[in-house]
C-alpha cells in the first residue's frame, strides 16, 4: 500500500502561495517515508458549479510538469470534477477519497481552501478531522509580496495585461505555455525566420497581444532564446485568428508536430502592422538582438 502526504488545491499557475504547500508536502513525506503527492481536479470546480468559463493560467499538463519539475512532487492525482465529486460531503472527501482511496497520512492545505459539497469544508474542519483520524495536517498561511496576496486570480489579470515580468515575481517562475507545433502559412519560416506556430490548449489564457522575450524548450531538453508574437499577425494574416508564434533564434530544423514549452520573460512591444515584409523582417531582427541581450545580461 502506497501511503501519501498530499497537498490539496487546484494549483493554477503553481505560484509562490502554492510553493509553500508543495514544499511542506515534500518535507512531511520525507519525514514519514511516504510519497509526496498533489490532489487536484481536471477542471476548475467553480466553472462546473457556476457554468461560467474560467480561463486557466496553465493546462493540466503544465500544472503537472511544474509541480514535478520545480518542487519535487512525485505524483499528481488529477480527479475528474464530476457530479459524484461535486456532491461528496467534506467528511466523505477526507475519509473515503483521501484516506481510503489514496492512503493519505498527512494533508496540507492553504488558509482559504474549501472543499466538499457546497464548499462546506474549511481549513479548521480539515485540521479537526485530521486530528480525530490521527493524520498529520498543516494549514499554510497566505503568502504576500509587497502587501499583495499571491493568488491565481491576481496573476491571471497580470498575464491578461501582458505584465509577464510582474507575473513571474508572484509565480516564482516564468509564465509557461506548452503547445503542439502546427503548420502555419509558411510565410514565417520561408521568408523571415524559423518559426513555431503553437496550438493553444483549450481554455488556457495567452498573454495580451504583443511581442515577448521568451525561451523555448524542445522535447529533448534543448532550449533556445525566442521572440514570440501573441496576436493576430496583422501584416501576414487576416487579423482575426489569435496565434502564438515563436521565432526561435539560432535554431535550424523541423519542429512540426512536436510539443514545445514556451516561457515568457518580458513584454517587448505591442503588435503592429508593417507596410512590407522587409519592414517586418527588420523589426524582428531588432527584437532578436534585444532578446539575445536580455539573456546575456541575466547570465552574468
């Protein structure tokens, strides 16, 4: 039987508030010689309950990758938030799901964590129930930066505004977007620079339209500086379909069909329409130089 120390939450963005929970789950697991795990849902419970779409900072795959890669979590339990889960009482959620099904011996939750039918479960009730059952339990206080509480809601707004540098301060890592490379119209790769046009996962937020300093990670672990355009490519396209197109610097090769991770560092400029491909090419060359300098200065 695999016993687990489990961090509870949705973990959208995997930000610095979540980091405190994840680190404590890993510590508790090490103390007890059990597996550090996360229990989360495949979609936002609020979206299912209210019917109002909730744009996500990360896809489920990115959430899983971030908790593994940054915090040493060994297992992510991604449960479907369905009718059965929605109507499970808070007590049954702890006893039947976390303890009986997933063999939790230690639970970690945030100061504002709510769970169970109609959100009746509170951190106080969780701590009481854990004490009753003989489970370890930690309730993590809120994390603030400069008087602002770190939250997915606040970070979501920063990303929507294109404020990726400030978002990174609250995330503890660059904003991350992973997608599969699709065929674009071929204009970028044939007449400008090698580009990767990404398919955005459904319901995942993209930063506001503009050009960004980014880093692209290939499936083999290689990484390259990139200039990434988020928007409608007004010089090349009809100006309606939103694309995320990474112009990968110092790279040659075909990436079609591969999955790339893009990390957003800095907003360079707003998207603009150019009178000619030459003008566009010259501006991308200037953006490429700015991007190279950005990473050179960070590496000093």
